[in-house]
C-alpha cells in the first residue's frame, strides 16, 4: 500500500490505485452473452461491491476474473499485471483469494485440514514436509479463532453447520494470505447474526489493508459495507459509484425492477 | 486402385455402425455425464440375442429387433433410474464408470455361462451374396448393416431435432439446471436418454450379428475404439461423434492395407492420444467437454 | 488474533485432545507391530508350498492395489487400466534381463523408471481434463498394449509369452523361492505403504486430497492441480511397475493376455475400494480378502466365467452400497460406540437443509439460529428485527 500511493493524487476524491481491472471482457455460452464487454475497475484497499439482478453475469464475471473460465475476449489485470487466461492457481498465488457461491469446502476433510490446503509456496521441500508444522498450525488456529470456530478444529467439515462452513471457507481463503478477497454472496443462506459477524470481519480485514470485491444480494449489507459499488446488468456494468450515488441512480432501479 | 476403393467402401460401411454406437455413448454422457463402459457389452448381448432368436425360430435375425429394441430401451431406463441415480453426484463420473464396468463383466460372464466361449456366427441364405460397385465388392449383409445403422441414426437425429421430447433431451444435455427451471422433468428425460442409448446397442448388435463372428469377450475390442471416437468427436456432441466415427472408421479401413488388421486398430488409440494432447475438448465438443 | 480467554479454552481442549491422541497413537503402533509380525511369520506357518504361493500372489495384489491407490485414493481418479503399468514393468524387467543380462534387481528398478517416464506423456494427455478422459485413456492403454504385445512377436514373444530367467539359481528349491519372494513382496509393500503415508501427511498430500474433494476449489486456493495429479500418477505407475517386475521375476513367465488384462486392473480397483481408498491399509486389506477369494474360487471351480460374474457383482455392490470401503465403515462403528466422544453437532448441514426444506423458511431460520448459538456464541437477541430487515432487502 505504500509503493503504489504515488500513482494517484491524494487530493482527488476518486478512489485511488486499481486492484483488479477488466477491459472489454466477454464470455458467451452458446449464444447467451453472460459477460458482454465488461470494463470494470476495482479499487485497491477498498471494499468493492458488485451487484445486479439474477442472471446479470456476476458469477460468470467472477469466474472469468479468477481463471475458472477462459474469457472469449478482453483482458483482466491485477495491480497492473496482465492475468488474462492464467490458471486459477496462478491467479490465487498472485494474491487474489475467492469464495464460492453456496460455499464450497472439502467435506470429508477436517476443519484443520481444510485450513492447510492453501498453497503459498510450491518449493519442493515445503511441499514434501509435514502438513502439520507448528507454525502453520498456529496461523490456522489464529484464523479459526478470528472467525470464531476454533473449537471445531477436529470435526469433519461436512459435519459443521452451514454458517460455520461459510466461516471456514473465509478462514481457508485467508490462509493463502491474499491481498484481494473476492466473496461470492457471503451473506447468502446465513442468519442475520452471522451476517453481522461476517460484515465485521470484512471491515476489520479491510482496515488491515485487504481489498474486497463482494457479490451480494443483501442490499443493506452492500450499502453499509462497501466503499464502491458496481452495478451489473446483462453482462456489463451500467453504473458505479459510492453506495448513495448508486442507490439513487434511475438505471439501477430500472435494471432491478425490469421496467 | 480397386483395393483402395474396396477399403474405402468398407470403411464407410463400418463407420456407419461406429457412428450409431458412438451416438449412444454420447447420449449417456450428455444426459448423465456417465462414461458407459457396458455399452459394447450390451452390443454383444444383442448380437447373441439375434443369433439365439434366429436359431430358435428359424426367422431372420433382423426380426429380433422388434423384441430387443424395446427390451433394451426398458433396461436403459431401469439402469438410469434404479442404479445410476443412486450414486452421489460428487463422485458420479468415476463411480458410474465402475458401475457400468461391473455390469459389462456380469454380461460377459453370463454370456459365457449361457452360450460358452466359442465363436458364434449366424448362417444366412443371403450371407454370401455380394455385388460390385465401381469394381469394389460389397457384401449384401454389410450393406444391410449399414442401412440399419444409417436409418436408426437418422431417426435419432430427427427425434432430437423435431420432437418436443428431443428438445427436452437437448435442453437437459446442455443445461440441466436451466431445463429444470423451465419445467422439464430432467430425471425422466435422463432415463429415456439412457434408454435410447441402449436401444442403439440393440440395433448395432443385430447389425453386427449379420456379418461377423462374435464371442463373449469381444466387447473389449469395441469399447476402446468407441471411446476413442467420442473423445475425438468431443464428449457430448452427437454430430461430432458421427463425423469422428466416419473419419476413424475409414482411416482404420485404409490402414488395414499396409498394416494388417491388428496394427490398424491402434489407429484409434493414436487418434485418442493425439486429440487429448492437441485439443483435449475434442474437435466438435462445446463447453460440456471442457470440464470432463 | 485470539484473545487471552480464547487461548485458555483452546489449550485446555488441546491437552485433553493430546492424551486421547497419544493413546490412539500407541494403539496404532501396537496394531502395526502385530500386523507386521503376522505378515512376516506367514511363510513359517504356511502349511505347504501351495499355500505359500497363494500368499505370494496375495502380497503381489497388495503391492499393486497400494500402488494404484497413489492416484485413486489421493486424487479420486479411478484408473481401470493399471494393468498396463504392471504389465509393462514385468515385460521391461524380463526383456532387460534377457537382452542385456544385467542384474535382475537392477533391471526391475530400471524397468520401474522406464515405466514412470512413459507415464509422464500419458498423464499429460489424460489428466488435463477431468475424470472421464482419464478413465477412457486408462482402458484404451491396456487394450492397445495387449494388441502391441500380442502382435510384436519378434520382440515380446507375442502370444506365446515370454520366459523370464529366474534371479535365484537352480539350487534354490521351489518352496525356498516362494519364501524369498514372499519377503521381497512384503518389503516392496512396506516401501509403498511408507511412501503413501509420507505423502498422506505432507502438504502435497493435503493438496491431493483437496483435489479429490473439490478440484476447482483446490485450484482457487492456489493448488497447482494438474502438476499434483501428474506427480501422483507417475509415482503410482512407478510402484505398479515395480510390483509387475517383481511378479515377473517370481512367476518366470509372461503372457500378454494375463499381463494386459482389464480384469487385473479391475482387481486393483475392487481391492482398494473394498478396503477403503482413503485409508493407508485399505488396499492391503482388500487385497487379502479379494485375493484370497479369487485364489479359492480358481482352485475350486477353475478359471470359469463364474468369477467374472462374481467379480462384477461384488464391484457393483461395493460401488452402490459401500463406496467408502470397509475401514472407514468399521472406524465409524467403533467411534459410535466409544464413550465420552461428545459430538459437536446434533444436526449436520445436510440434515439442516432437509429440515429447512420441509419445515418452511421461518422454522428453518429459527432452527439454524439455535444451532449456531450453541456452536458459536452469537447473541440472538436482535434476531427478529434483523430478519425482517434482511428479508425485505433481499426482495
């Protein structure tokens, strides 16, 4: 966060350094243009939100950006470096972590084993050493404690509640120590108290310098949490700005209400 | 020259049968993401049933289709609804391979039990008949087999393209979740898709029985080439499978001239490896193939 | 970072846990010693050379199944064609001994390395896309090798088979041969198990298991999935080839029909699956059960079609009803009857989803609320208002 500050004037009110950015990104599935020429910039050190009606291409966009799907055309860059079409694990190791819609964990592994999957270095010696090295275990326990499920360390991941699985997924992503964290519907299917907890986690992590890009349907959460909101409709952004700006934009209402 | 032409004609005739059988394999894969190893075992089973039918009744083996096609269709629906659907979705691809593999073993073993391991062949009045086209010698039975395959493939194609059921089937193949959302009962459609796939094995088996000898373990010689065809064609694409079947069938037939029958068979496997190296999603496969 | 109060609870939980863990480790060590003693004493208790030779065959199956499990168990990719690697290992060993006259044990290791090298391009071709292609290639490989080894008579001996010179001279009698090879197989099995165990506890192993559970998710966490799968596959081919080579040296004769047989490959799958592919000793246990059954039936009924049917039915039943295998099932049973093992959950996430679906959204919400309350300490006082807010906003 220090070296990059010179690129943007501190006086401008506009958000500063780009984190993830796409230019004219396109992806279609057999005639359906899921992402249709999306040019979007997310800002470093901020909580960015990506909203839009169902089927507006948010998840496909997510998948293109993180390398799960190869875009048909366009480019994706992360902190100035081109990452278009790179393999997901390379993008992950470049510092972009992500969660999945509906929460994906490794069901038949324990909570602790789930934490130890994240790969930060592929040096041979490191890979062949025991997974349960004390330093890594301490880090994992710290993160589990931070999300509040450290007491479940030895349970199988499939045996814990859905809310706990969501927290585990987030903690697992944090193990990779990403700079930017993309969350696909973090509040989907969890109870309000847990939503608050997740929101607080996002805030505190953001305060420590993590950039967030959040796809979310829960408007209250989006408006209270984010610094910058991008609204998607039919595969491209139709409007962006601070939550209050977006909330009052007629195009957003139109997209949501389908007028 | 005439030898070349002869092989070319034989290649087309063989390719037709391959195309029909590969279409069946593609259907299973399309509706359920299942690699159906037992497909060729059912093929041999149908050949045995045709042979048994004609030796018991003295009627033409082609008439056995009236029984085997509905029977196989029913077995296909049963297999999908009762066995395949029981598997966990997360491990479906792998476990279904094992399940269909075990079915293939059971069929092979049962055939050996019932009919012994000796080679069988149907004696037909018109078995020896042949005629000449541009200097190429074509056996009548081979032509009948080809016609049978071509007609069935055309019927399958029309069913997929023109009927409402075909539309539902295609929707299920392309996007199961979306198909479910617009009210298609994808489970039932998948069952019927499986039935149709197995029906191609019934037709193919009868066609095979007309002009070849067969024995219980013969299905291993069919499953390899068929698998190669669906990978080259792109898993899940019926036209892709048909084209790949024709090309590879002709290639095999042509290579038999310089290499002999055994080595010519390796052509399929070389094509399989080459495809996976160069273009793993196959030559006609869409988005479906990329993930599998 | 954990607060002070958090740390105390964690450590108190951890100490109780450590004692339990130490106890189970002791138990494991004893069990391992008993197992090793049982295996090593087998030749001396075997009633006659025939029984001993059955023992060698079972150990050979155990080596092959354990080797198969490097790829099957860790990554969940099921190979039906591992007979290709055992067959190649056997032939490469035999041909090396015959044509170069080198030390047979060296030949065996070289053969393993050659097969491992061959497995690299095969793995690259079949592992780049997901499971289906892998299975297809695995079957195709056995079929193509059967064709080649039957047809290429001048080099491989063709359908007539290949006679492999025995490593021990004629002064070593048949029972003695069996005994030596039994120990050699046990040694190879021990090495394979050790390597499997080392991988299992390594980071690499954690990555592989993550691939088995959810490949996309693993990749999103930075696991280089393709490279990992390829390494596991090559290691598996290497050990399988060693198993094939050792068998060739013992049996002394190779026939393509039996070496490149789909059936042999499916034995490896059945054994591993039956014992439990996620357990270290699963394939070994499966090999003892299936290997014994196969030899018994061969002895009783000869090489009939019957054992194809039996094999098919057994495999089908395992896949349908016990895909996790015996060892996990048995462990679960023990866990259930173990006292004071407090379960952390009353309902699993799946149960919960089921309940929610049947009981309607309101009940489900309340239910989950209660669940999270005793799991994680979230205050539930502000729930009612919050619910209405989010419900409204989600529209």
